[in-house]
C-alpha cells in the first residue's frame, strides 16, 4: 500500500507475472505433448506482444518510482514551508519586541 492507502501496482505485478509464466510453460508443455508445431506468425506476434509488454512494464515501474519521489518531495516541501512560517512568526515577534 502507498501512503494514501491505495494498492501499489507492483503488488499485483508479481501475481500477473507468475500467471504469465505459468501460461507460457503450460502452452509449451501442451505443444510438446501434442507434437504440434507453432505457427510462425503466432510466434512472431507473441514476440512482438512480449516486447511491448516489457516496455510497458518498464514505463510503469519508472512512473511508480517517479510518483514515490514526488511524494517525498511534497513532504519535504511541507516541512520547509512549516519551518519558514515559524521563522516568519519568530521574526515578527522579535520585530515587535524591538
């Protein structure tokens, strides 16, 4: 879960990846057991889809990391803003005393 209580994409990724691996392993075992040859167009299509999925997952992972960095940045900006506010109040108080 992220800081907002939402499930993170990487929590679901492991499940999806495991299911994909099991699917491909089962498919290969089935093809070997039946002695059928794979259609070369289907194999090329699968390879293209796999490449696109790999790029998608890479972009998704990068976006997730950027989101985490942005959340940390926002928290740090809030802390700096609070400290700046406190400093302003302190300076105002000191100016009134002088």
